[in-house]
C-alpha cells in the first residue's frame, strides 16, 4: 500500500471507528454467534496473491465485527472494564505507525524517558510515596509473576536464578485472590502446594491474624515464607485486604509484600476513595491496570517497586549484541520484566493523563462509584434480591433470592436469571462464586456508561426477575 | 473528546503518519540526544485539568518525535527488523478502537476463531506440518519461556506445577543462543547452572554430537534432560542449528525440542530458502516473529506446538468468574500462555497476509536476501574488510581488518569504525561478539529498504574506512 492509499483508508477507518463509537449501543454487547460459526467464513488457506483493501475492509465489517464482543459498549458490566478513550486510541495509532521497538534506551530514548516520567505521574496520582519507581508491563498477571520472581530471588539470596529453588519457599494470598497468583506460583517454580490460601472474613478480605499464624506454622515446619499477595479489590467481589495490617506481618517476618490493585487502583486518584491504599507505602511492589479503568486501551499495566535494583537483578541479561555506550546512564526497561521486546506504551498514558487531567479521571471514577451505589440501593429495596458482598467502588454483587430455596436451587435459578438478563443484548454481566454461592456481578467502568444505562440495566434485571419468578 | 473531535484529530494523525512515512529518510535513524535530555522537557507533575489535543499533538511533534529511534527507516540495519506496513498499522487502529479484551472465546469470539485460522495460514506458509497448532504470543522471549515451562511439566510428569522442581533438570542450547533462553531458564526455576551451552562449529551452529555427549554425561550424573532449544538464525550471526540432527538426539532421549526462528522464520515462506526448516517437523514447539520480518507491527509472535493439550495443562486455570457455557467447545487462549489478558492481534495478521498474499511476502524476502548477498560481495571484494560468519538470509557479519593488528586493537578500531558509520544518521548498524571477535552486523528486513539504501550503506562504510585507516 502506498502512502496515498494509507491516507485514503486511514481516513475511512477513522470515520468507521467514529461511527462505531456513535452507534455502539445498537450492537448487542455479546455477539449472538455459536462456537465454530465464525471460523467457517474464512478460507482454510492463505491467499497466494494480495487482495485489495476494499475487499478486506468489507470483510472486516461483514465477517469480523459481527463476532466482536463490545467491551466499549455502555452496557458492558461484566468481568471488569477495559475502559478505552478516543485519545488513547489515537495515541496507539501513532505508536503503531512509529513502529519503534523500545527494548532499551537506545532503541527509542523518548520511550524510555517518557515512561519514566508518566509512571511517576501515575505514582503521584494514586498517592504512592516517592520511594516507588514504576515501569509499564503488559498485564497484571505478568506483573504479579514478576513480583513472585523478585520475591523468590530475595528469599534465596539471589540463588534461585542460579540454582533453581532449593529451599522450601511459601507464598500466601487470600482465598479470594486472583487466579494469576496460582498461575504465577506455578510458573516461578514454587509449586502450587506451596501457595497457602489464607482465610478471609465476612467481607472476603484476608484475615491478617490468619496470615501470621500460617507464617508461624510454616516457619516451625522449616519453610521459608517468601511472598504475600494482597488484593486491593478482589476479582470476585472487590474485597479489600487490609494492607496495613498485612504489611506489619510481612515486615515482622521479612516477607515480600505484593499488592494487586488491578481494577481498583484507578480509584486511588480520588482522595475520598483512597482509604484502601493505607499500608501500600509499606509494600514491596504494587500493580494496577490503567487499561482497566483509566481510559487507556489494553495493554498497559502500571507496576511499581520500592527497589528497582532488586527487580533488575532478577531479570538482567547482558549479551554483547544489546550493549550500548549509554547503558550506565539510562534505564533499559528490558531488564524490568519478562519480555525483551516492548511497545511504546507510555505515549498513550501521556495522551490520556494530559487530555483528561487528574480532574477528568476523578470525575469519571466518582460517577461510576455513584452509579454502582445507586444500583445497589435499588437491589436492596427489592426484597426478591440480596446483596452478596459489601459494595466497594463500582462493583455490585447480588443475586435473586425469593426465599425457600436451597443453594443448589438458587444456583440454578440465578444461572437462568443471568442468562435472561444477558439475552437482551443491552447489558452484559457475569457471575462468580462467593463461598459456594452463585453470585451475579455488575461491574461499572466504561467511559460511556451513564445513569440511563444503569437504569436500563435495572429495568432488565427487574423484568428478568418478573419473568423467572412464579 | 467527542466523536467529531476524534474524526478531526484522527484525520490529522493519519495525515501526519502518511507524511512521516514519506519523509522518514530525512530523520537520522537514531536521534541525536543525550541520556536525560528528553525527560527534562516533561513537567514533573501531571496536569490537574485536561489540556487541549492541539497542545498535546504539538508536543508530540516537538518533544516526542525528536527522541524516537526510527525503526521503520530504510537505513535501519541494526539488531533485527521490526518490519511494519501501512496495512498492519491500520489494523492496529481498528484493534485499539474496538478495544476488546480477548482472554477467552466469549470475550470476543471472532478474535479466538480468526486467530485459529490465521495461525493455520501461517503454519501452511512456512511449511510446518498439520500436526502443529498455533497461538499468538507477545514476544519470542515469552514463547521460549512457555516452551521451557511445558518441557518442565512434561519432564516431571506434570509435577513441577504442583510441587516445584524436585528433579535435577537440564536445558541445552548452542553457545550462540539468544539471551532469552537464559532468562527463561531462570524464570522457570531450572537455575542457570542447569543450562548447558553446547559447543558450536565454525559456522556457529550447534554440534549435535556435542549435544548428545552432554546429555549422556548428564544422564550418567543423575540429571534429567528436559529441553533443547535450537536456533534457526542465531541473533549474533543468523547461524542455523541443524534441527534434523538435533531432533534425532531429542527423540532418542525423549527431550523436548523447541526451535527459535524469531527473525529467520519469515524466510521459510520462500521455498528455495526453506532448507533450514529441515527437521522442524520433529520439534515439539516452534516460534517465529511476524513482527520482525513479516510486515506486522510489534507485538505479534507466532508460537506453534505439536501438543496443545500439554500446553494447556501447563497454564490452565479455571476460576469460577472465568467459566462460560462454551468452554468445552472453544479455544480459550488465556490457557495457551502466561498473561490472562490478550489483544485482538489476529486482525493485523489477517490484514497483512491478505494484503500482500504469499507472493508479496516472498518477493520482499527474496529482495532483502539478494541485497544482503550484494553487500556481502562488496565487502569480500575490498581487502580491508573480512566477513565474520557465513552470510545467511539477510544478515551480514563483517569487520574492518587491515592486517597486523591484535584482537584488542581490532576491537577498538571497529568500535570507532561503527561509531563513524552510525554518526552519518542515514544508516544504523549494531555489533556483536563472535568467539571474542568484535563484529559489525548489517541486518536487512525493513519493507522500505531498497537497493539504493544498501548502496548508500556501502558508501558510508567505505568512507568511514577511508577516514579511519591511515
């Protein structure tokens, strides 16, 4: 494609996206397709000769878009948000066009130096102390794995990289902790048997005394406690582990504390919502995802550590072909995480933070939190429903419970209920299990979600309840 | 930003990028900035209020672009290519705009099903047998780590995820293997001491007999050989490990064989260049990067395995909040790699393969290989230079050697020589070390690199030699 064609199709694509943004509510949030239906449209073999862009763009609209799940739909209330913004999309366009591979300073000085700056902006915005240094990673899963690896190195006196794990190491997380912790524990070679799930309280938050007891038991049994992962906002119910009390336990036993605030972290930008951050100043590492709630398109994870030296010692490699004259003066982010290659992701953060300002992000978060509280009030006022966990930030856990049913019946009822809600196409919610109780989650966080969408969701919920209850 | 502003700035950005593509040769490949110079331009604190896009876009042009290393410059002959194309950039724009998070089938059915299809297209294009199944990963580093983890699980009978590594496992790679192998060996908990670097021959290719001997020694000493990583195109010199002979050794001792063809893999699309693939049909896993030489912007790594079940068993997690009704009928790619979150990267591959067709990619690769051979001929004809490794595909390893100098003097001479070459700004080359010999690498692979750019590089090389030699 020559430059003139790029201009032509670029303008067409921009206009198509603008129309998509304007009309997104006309799509069902989740496409109505069956497994295997979409792949049939695509030829089994690649084309020998190139095809015109008109054909490809046509097929994009007729074959691809009907199979997209619309995460940017204002009725997206499932899982967690992947909150996007036009500014972020435009920055991603520039990043793709520049096509720089930012593994080290020399391979794009501005990518390294802008990353350093915007990560410090983020640090200030969420109220982390100056002792923290940030780096962009792809996902919170990867950042948590990174923390587990650094903790492993620290616990073994830098011997695990060299010799593998020869000590009996232990990792701790609340029973509600994210699946990425188990995955990371396996990858890092701790072994799943060495991940202890610490009991949680009625609000699904880790009980610090139980953590301390587990550590004491392990020490007595000859294990070495290596890492505690605390959740600021568990995935299932946005439960807030008490980081301050957990940090005190970690300090006492010299255990690495990693705090996972993947979704909730953005709310720390709002001073009156920031209470949950208490104690994070004592953590060793902290992660949150601007690509969840902070208007930045996936992927963009913000990972902060107190001791970058320890992080670098964990990952540093220094082959001759990557050495440069500037190595001693600059940050080579290849040594701050797992992959060698890196996109210029700081650019979209810079666009987003400058476009919205701290105020703009605060206003959005406050509105989502207000809307979630509103929805929770409606649920509470209708006796057919029950709230399943303390309502934190923009997540509401609820279910239908007309009384007189056992857990099995309630599960079946709510499975049907959720299916009915989602069949409308205007909203999409997902479920979890809280202490064995089937629970529906309403998670707000899309830039486009307004009060009318939450009202609509409430109407759909009520109507589905009317239909499903005798 | 409202939709009309998105349209306005979208068109502006597209036009800016089109101009950038047209004028890229006017930029020095590597910006002339000193460490710390760029970051000074950016305020130390984030803005409280949002700023107009006009200001941000102005600062992008005046503060960001001057600090970019131009990987898409036709004079990019450093490291490896990060070959981009307008089609891929446009697809990335759509991916960003759709903003779907494709962790599982339900969260975007078309992302999962198109990935399945285009990965099979790629498989056919590079001549891997039907027994291979593909998945997109972010980088070859991550894919190689994935292979090391799957091999670990296989070698321990699925016990290492559960218990950590209790056996004495060993990993093998040639002395020229990529640094990501050492990094992966550390992360996966093998321990660097358990990575054996196998001697290489005069062409820097792994010696299969030496591999067999190392395995025999390890078995005798009570180690369990778990994984061999063979390079199809080593980073330093594009050395080709003899995969067929290595595969025979791996089969004999039942050791996982992972083949890393990160850069070179794209050349397998060209039948007459495909010889190096001999034996890959016997490998357990294979990786190459469409984001290196196949016109696809970073990141897009193609990872192929013979046994997806083993891969999934290594990474599978199944928390309640990620369960869906379709799980048994679909591919949930979250279980095919390390991160949970995934971008819709199949879209850009689909755009690229359809736009260029097999023919288009073949033509580009053939031209780059022809140009590298041409440059190598010029080097050979000038007695001041020497070729440092067999010229493979589009990589030429050379240095200045006027005779009568020891290695130390030659290193110093060539460091200055390389600095002089790069100071022109029209080309950018990097160095490596081959058996202790300082070596300059000319690596071709940008879509925009034509014969005139390679001629220009040769002129610059000659001129620098004239200036530096007495």
